[in-house]
C-alpha cells in the first residue's frame, strides 16, 4: 500500500488516500463531498524504502503468531509497530532481524533479501532486543567498546556517550544503572556501528514516566539524525508522540496502517468540541438545525464533532449570534486508543493488563 | 576468524570474571581451601577396611599365625581362597584387587631358616595397579607384619620376603590422591556453570539474540569462549598445584598428558553445560541442573576417596562417569607416572570430550524458534 496526501480543490481539506501502486481510485472528499480521482505512483522506488515485508507468516503449533502481513518502512522515518501484548510484534521484528525463521514470506532490508544476504546487512543495522540486559560486570564505556569492536564501521565512543547523555555514567557498572539508563545504554549499544536502521523492541516498557520521556527524546534525536527507526510498542502515546508511520497489529494481523493523522481521521471520532454548562436548553436543537453534529451530554454539556478546524469558530460564532451563554469550552482530540477500540472493540490499554 | 575480536572478547570475559566474586571464589579460593583443609584432616588418618584375599598353600601352624596377625590389624578384611584355585585366572575373573599367596612349605622353611641362613621364604603379593592408593596402605601393613616376624625369628634377617607382582615404587599419601581430584572438580564446576550461564542467562538477557544480528561468526564466539575457559582451567590448576608443592611438599609432574587432559576436560564440561542449557530455560533451574550433574559426579568419580572403596554398584556407576577418567588420568599423569594408565585414561577423556562437545554444539539453539 502507498499513501497519497491530497488537498480538496473545493474546500481545501487535506486527506490521505491509500491504494496500491499504479491504482487510479475514484474518491470523495469527506468534507464537502466533491468527487475526484487520485492516481498512485506506479513503482515504489526501493531507493526510499528501508524495509520491505511481503506476506510474512509465522506459525507456532496451532497458533498463528503473524498472519500473512505485508508492509514497508521508508528511510528516515520512525515506524511504530503498535499492538497489545502477544499481538506478534516481537515475532515480526525478530524475523526481520533474522533471529527467527519465518514460516513464509519475503523480507528485504535496504533492498537485500535477508534470507540470502543478511550478513551484508548486519553492518547497517542496530538492534535493541526486547527486555535486553547487557553484561552486568562491565561499565557503560566498556560495554559500548565491547559491542563496537565487532563492526568495521565504528562510532567514536565519546561521541555516543555525549549524544546519549551518558557521559557521567561511563564508569558505572551496567548492573548498577537504573532501568531508564539501562535502556539508554541499550539504545546506545545499537548505535555503535552508526547504523542506517535501528530496531527498538519495546524500549520504554517497564520504565517510569520520566525515564520513558528520556527514551523518547533519544528516539526523536535518532530521527533528527536521519536514521530509520523501527519501533515496537504497546503504548499508544509513544506511537503518537514519535511515529511518522504507524502500523496497528492485532492477533498477528495489521488492522490499520498510516500516519497518525490518517488513522485518527479514518478510524477516530474526529475532534470533539465540548461546550460546558450551556445556559440554553434548546442549544442542541439549534446547532443541529444549522448542520452541526451536536449531542447533549447532560448537565448542560454539549459535544460537537469537529472535522475541520474552522468548524470550531463556526460553532462559537453561531452560539454568540444566537446569544447563548456557556461556562467554558474544551477541545478533545481523538486518539489511537479510540482507533484501536473502533477497530477491535477492545481497549489497547486493557489488553495489556 | 579475527584474532582481534577474539582477543577483545577474551579481555571482556577476564574483566567480568575478576569482578565476579562468586566465580572467583569457586574457581580459585574454594579448591585452595579444600586442599588446605583436606590435606590437614587426612594426613595420617586411615580407618577404612581393605579387602585382602589370601591363598594359603602351606596350611601349617605358622601360616595360620601369619593370617591371624593380618586379621588383627583390624584394617584388612581377609578372604581365603582355596588352594586348588589358579590365581592368575581367579584374579582376572573375580576382579580381585589384592591377593597374597603363602607358598607351600612356608612353615617348614621358616623353621629351617633359623639355623640355615641360606633359606628364605617368599610371599607373593598380587595387586591391581589401578588401585594404587589402597594398595599402598595394604602393602605397608603386610610389609610391617613381615618385618616384625623376621625380627622375632631371626633378629632382623630377611627370611620372609614380599614379592610384588605389580610395580609400585613410590610412596604416595592421601594428598597425592586428593590434589588431582580437586583439579578435575574445579574444571568441571567452572566449565559447566560458565557454559550454562552463556546459554541461559545470555539467552534470556537478549545478548545471544543481539549477537545473531552482529558481524560475529559462531566460530569466533565459541573459540573466544573456549579460550577463556581454558585459561580459567589452567589458572585454577596452576594455583592448586602451587599449593600442593609449596604447602604439602608434593612432587608433581607437569606432563604433556596432564595438559591434554585439562584441555579435553574443559571442552567436555563446556559441552555438558551446553546440553543442559539447551533443555533448561530458566537460569536458576539451569544452575540446579548443573549442580545435580556435578555434585553426584564429584562424589562418585573418586574425587575425594578411591573408587575401589565404594560398593560394587557404585563402582560400576563411577566407571561410566567422565570425571572418573579425568581423575585417574590426572593422577597417573601427574603423580603416579604410570604411562600406560595415563594414556588409557587420556584417550577415554578425549573421546568423552569429543562426544559431549560436539553434542553440545549440535544441540545448542543458535536461533530462536
Ligand atoms: N517461541 C515461541 N513459541 C510459541 N509461541 C510463541 C513463541 N514466541 C511467541 N509466541 C506466541 O506468539 C504470539 C506473539 O508473540 P510476540 O511476538 O512476542 O508478541 P508481542 O511482542 O506483540 O507481545 C504470542 O501469542 C506468543 O505467545
Ligand atoms: Mg514483544
């Protein structure tokens, strides 16, 4: 699947459409309803693609851990593989890393089929396995030196220490580091060979919110350096905060894929404008008459679906025009939790408990 | 294989080892403590019974007295052998460790000897060369009894002589027996546990998974680890030998076969550790499994006491244990200098090592499922 972002010639709404390369689709603007055609580029040039996965399948006995999934990761993007525990994230990422063997499917990294050419790829990737623990009795610096010696291309250890903000811990033994620092060292280890692609399997799981933030900052800085990041997570905030492209995986299937905006747009409820403590009981009817999707939430609260940003102003001007008073307003954006709920009928955060 | 990678990996292992007080203790301090303790406890102590078969071809008053004296030592349990039995085949068939033959005319000749100085009597002592430790004790008992009798009959002239049917020249004591056993035990412990740690902890911690994605070959990884295990085995052995030589004044021979057995043992036990690591996932369970293999083996395979003192069933078990051959091989190579036994045991140890190390390599899961 490829995506194409289109601006509606009529109402200027920006929409992302998905299709197969070469397809020409008839589309309708979700806002103003005008019809048009969208053509997708014929060839996906592998130049821009870091990872390609075709029809990947992995079976454990009766369990289909990964069920015939295909996707690609573009160079320079943070790709988030989002799904609850047991969805098949680690299985997928470890097959891509050649740690596990697929039951079926083809995987290419930087254009090379890993089945035959994984050794050529090794120098260009860096990985942080799930729940990684390095050697307890080596210091941070020794750890980085140890893992870097295997590679032809090596980053100066001092540079990594500075970039990862580990300078003040370089002489500490790994086992004495906090959970957040251990993960930071883990990410640092995956960078010792200055890789093009970095795989991070649940890098912030089990960390407290502050440590999680620190790991997020590190991942953001990787994107800024132009690295491709393949991130797996079951935290939707993490995917929302970091990812350029998100694939939602559930029970071994990719159930939705696209940019955050696209996913929210397609599967979320859109944004909601909430008018708090509205003084006029007829306000809901009035707004509905004017074409807004308004609903009473009780207590005089009204929620109005917002699908383009000017709508907020329109609603508020209408209220002022009608002279309807209220206490305050609140705008609530849709989030991935709702996307997941919409797609599976289950809450992502609950599936993880 | 890249020597630099191997050297760096070795160096990292060395640092980890020096910083791990536990491993340091088990590979260095523990064997040394044992050598000190057991050396002190066992020097000069002996209260075990040794079996001794006696064939009395004379059947006179004098020979009966001799047998009675042997019994009275309280250390020997005497089993008599009928005089029409062929000794050579009897020893072979019944797997007799020690047997003496009192010749026909024993009593008569001793009487003659008190006036005819040319007459002597020879008691033959058949012994199994694989049982040096016990034989040594029994030999010295018989010998002192004969000395005593000679003293009483003729004021010290050697009328009764003891003829050994196997060559035993040196005088060994318990620490000579014990020290090679401690070397075998220490190599066993550090290699089994080292290899289990690499295969369970490193797997659980994701280090093995990470290595699979890095430009290091399996051969480099194994070579580097084995190099380090060999280093550990030699360091432990050297320290144990130094204590033996300087504290217990032992004569220890550093021979090529000793080195060979140490190398083979390191591979052997690393292989066993790999096999355990294949079947046990949790680190703690794996350590328990390692202990469950190591400890019984240590006690059954003649580390602390001679296997021929165990009951026959246990002896049978001992002889299928690789550690038994390592212990015997090291003893013969370092202490007894029995070349035939050294070679025999070394070959067995090498065969065991090949089998277990290759099985370990084959069984180890290099990839995840
Ligand atoms: N080695 C294995 N053997 C059997 N089942 C496995 C194995 N590895 C993973 N699974 C199963 O495959 C499914 C996906 O697991 P995983 O990829 O670890 O999920 P995630 O990383 O998304 O939490 C789970 O149901 C898990 O139990
Ligand atoms: Mg996982």
